[in-house]
């Protein structure tokens, strides 16, 4: 199963009303098109499927709460995010003023559509979202086509996405996650679950953060030889804190409320291959990337 990112350039971004009129039923299952027309000398629809955004030996994804609790030499040696070839961060998690604990390197930032669209996150102006690759996701209904998602997103991300690309002078590296990929991950979780899951998509962290993780881990596994995830499976230092950069606490951040977080974490724990001491005392799991697995 591959996470399919989608992208169109700023100069060619607009809805194809002609295409919508010609295909009101939407694309057939398994054959989905973006519904955005390329206008720069071409009438084809851009389809970027299975694009390898990068290839790295090791990747780090950060789902940390209170990372200042680096209490031992072993943990301090393991917790060096910037030493990895790629570092995946989530949503608006900052590095400024926290770099001693969480590092400063960011290769990819995975954002949900709330961060992209809500004014308090200042997506279009905050330098946090510049000079890095972005993967943006927004949930769609289980059976929705891409065309239906484009017409009725959960949050109005498409106009903001267009403005972001326009403001990047052609250098912005921002991608949209195909919504069907979230449901493919949900199906994988359901297959592994001993109970019936609510039909809610996985969190950003499982795409790699609590409210935001399986899709992030899945993304890293496709593009990295080995993935290290910090404080995703609860360790001995787990707290009620949701984020290392804010004091608020809620057990739902770890155990889940809307996203199937408990099953996500159980699944991640099952596929890790490092010793229990590293998982439950030092606070990280290591997972082999898909390209290293022989089935």
C-alpha cells in the first residue's frame, strides 16, 4: 500500500468545471483523478501517484510530550533527532526555544487541514512552514471520490494551498495526501484489531504526533530504510501532556477520542523490532522501512 501525494502548481490551480460536467459521477474506485486542470499549455489533469519524495537511510518522527525529561545518558544518546537523515515533524510543533530537547532539523512537516486554514496558526506567514517539504491531509468520507472531496473538504484548504504555492515563487514543496490513503490505513488497522473500530481515519502521527501519527509513520516507512519514533508508544515517562510546547493535558491525546489511537499504538508496538528497554524506559521505537522487509 502506497501513500499517494497529489500536487498541482500555483499557476495551474483551478477547478475543472468542464470535467465536472462531463463526469458528475466522479472517478471509479481505484481510478481517481485530482479534478484540477493543468492550464500551462496542457489540458491534462496532473496525477502524481506513488512519487518518491525522498529516500533516506534513517528517519526520525517526533511525537514527544515533555522531552526535557531526558533523564539518562542512554536516553540522551538515543534522542538525537538531528543525527538522522530526515526528520518528520507534525502540525505546528516548534523547534525554536526547544531545540536542545527536540533538535532543529526538519525535513518534512505533516499538517492537518486545521493548521492550514485556521488563522491562529498563521500558515501563510509563519516561517515554520517554509524551506521544508509539506504533506497536508484533510479527511474525506469513506466512499468519497477526489472530486467530491475537492468540492466538500472538511476544512477549506484548497484556496489556502493555492495561495501558499503562489507565495513560494515556484519553490514551495507542498503536497496533498490522497484521502483514500487514510482509509487504506484504517482498513489495515481494522484487519489487525481484535475488535470493531469506529470508522474514523487514523491520526496524523500514524500518516508521525499524538493527535496527528499513524499516517506519518506510514509515510516515513515508505521512504526511509529505518524509522525511529519518539514517545509514540507510551513509556515509563508518559504524562497527560498533549504537546511538549504547551502545558495542557488530556488523556485522550494518548489513548484517543476521535482517532483510533489505542489501536494505532498497539499496531506500531507490534511492528517495532528494538528491545523493550528502549521502548518503555528510553521512550522510542525502531521500525524497519518497507524497502528493507522481505516477504
